[in-house]
C-alpha cells in the first residue's frame, strides 16, 4: 500500500463551486466527523473548461489535493469519489488532530453512460419526505445522475394539483413546500429529478375523482376533454419541477381493450380516421408527448405502444424498455428511439423478496434485456442490441406493490432503502466504466 497522505479538512473553492463545497462538507462531516473550514492547505476545487460536463480530474499528492471540473455535475462526481477515499486516522495515530488520510492518486474520470438512474414508486407506498431526500443522498454518493419519481398510480396521486385538486389523494400527497424542498435539495446536489404521472393505464385516481371527465372504464378515454385536462396536469408538473429536463408520462400496461367499449374514444377515433386501438394508443402517446415537447421538456415513456405505429411518435421521445413484450428494445432502437434500460431482470426490486444480486447488476450490459416471464421475448436467455444504438444508460426500479401489505409500512420502506443501497453502487459502478 502507498504511504497515505495526511490532509487538513479545509476547502478552497473557485466561486462557481462553492455550492458543491458546502454539499461535500455536509456529507464529509457525517462520514468522518470533521468540521470543514474555508481556506487553503486542504482540498482545492478548480475550474478546468477542458473537462466534460460530468467528468473530473483528481490529484491527491504530498503537495496538494486538487479537484478540477468544468461544471457542477462533474465537481459533485469528483467530490463523491474523493469522499469515498477519505478516512479518519485511528484514535492514537501520529497524524495531527483533526486531519484525514487518503491514498495518493492522479486520475481523470468521466462516466460511460449519461443516465445512471433510480426509480422509486411513491404511489403504491407513501414515502415521507426524508426518505426522498435520503434517496437523493444515495444518488449523490454513488454518482448516479437521475432520480425518477413514480408519483401516481391507481393506488394514489401524490402531487399537489391546482386545476384538478381532487386528484391529490387525501392525506397522501406532498405539499408544494415539500416538493420545493425536494427540488432544491436535488438541484444543489446535481441530481436530476424525473417526475412521472402515469397515464392512461394505472390511472384509477383520475376516474375515481373526476369520472365526468376521465370516465370509469379502467383506462382514460382518448378524447379532447381528457387531452385538455392532461395539458393542465403536465403543465403543473413542469411548474413544480422547473429544473427537470425530462418528464415521464407513464404509458405502460393500459387496458386499451376498454377503449372499444368507450363511446368518447370511438368518436375520437372516427373523427381522426384511426382504425384500431393500437393505433389509438400510439396516437394517445403522440398527443401527450407533444404536450411535453410543447412545455420545452423531453418526454419519457414506458415501453407500451406497438411497433406498427412507431411513426406517429416524435423521435425525441425517450423510451424506457423494461418488459420486452409490448415492443422489444431492438425494434424501438431500429425505429430511431433513444432508450433507457430498465430490464426487469436484474434491475427491478419488488420489496421485500423479488430482486437480483449486486453482482448480477454489476454484470448487466445496458444493451441487453432479460426476463423471467415466458411471454417476454427476453425469456429465457435475454437478447442484446448493437452498441451503435443510443442507450443512455440504465435504471434500478424499486416498486412498492408489496410494501403496503406490511404491518408496519415504515419497516417496508426501510427494507426497500436497504435493497436499493446495496444495488445502486453496482449499477453506477457499471455505468461509469462499462469495461466490455
Ligand atoms: C412497469 O413495470 N409497469 C413499468
């Protein structure tokens, strides 16, 4: 082992990185029990425009400990790396009181994949705000980039709403103040939030609260009145999440057979010359993705629409390929969509007992999909798509279906957090260095 370097806990930050320094000082105090002062002699944070946005250069040597980045995201990544290398000396060690130790190093680093994500299901299981802040912390420490929040499902709608206030589930939605706290907390840590409102399936809250608008068939009708309402809902989502370039519109597992029995949808289909419900599904996704594009954001959608109608949908839409059932990743990729890999196996966690090991996650190629379900084309051996196709990265998805059944649901959320904390480092490690 190299002789370790002794460091003073002080930070000398270029003004553009003072926010990063404050975030680091908080995490470093928590890990190492030291208060960090401002000043020279410890760690310096410097600007280097030549580095990529998420990259950094770190030097730990006898003369200096310096971290360089061109942007806050890169500086956060470098600081998370530095934090993982710092240790407090043993109680009776010879180092000066209050100092820290680190192995010498000189490295330049940047991630191989820009999307290193975690999704948490807040609709099937209520998560008090501190758990969400804790997930942001976990993302920062593991150099993850995105936190997707599945805010709505048939069980609850957890966002505050103005235009349709009854959508927010009584006693089970975040206040505006809480959302602002979360948004600010993620922003100062360089973590991108991806808010999701799941429609047209998984949307019971819509028709339970406003059946006169959203019907009561189990899937939102496709009609102008519903599209107008969704324009208002997603407009509010964009306002609540001003720093989120991506907005997720759901789009999974809709029982579109119900549209055949829905006079309003049939009328819309007739007026627009739409022949069948699969075409209608794609038209629905087109309409809502266009709403998001109109808000100046990029739409994200779960794999769900059929290949035959891909051409209806704007290619700026990012598709999360998860089931390899509705449309496999190879068809989506060939059609020109950019993808995020949420392959059920090994990236799903259904707390408490459906999950895969950190080792399996670390070995997972983001250009590969696997499944345990015989109806998926990824069953039984998985398939791989060519590296030439744009896969932004991958995401662990923590679903809450089974937590709600626990006697003490707080125990369930703690178990979920434990499962995520074991697995996120494996995913992020892989996506930083694909090594294949
Ligand atoms: C999903 O697992 N229904 C996206």
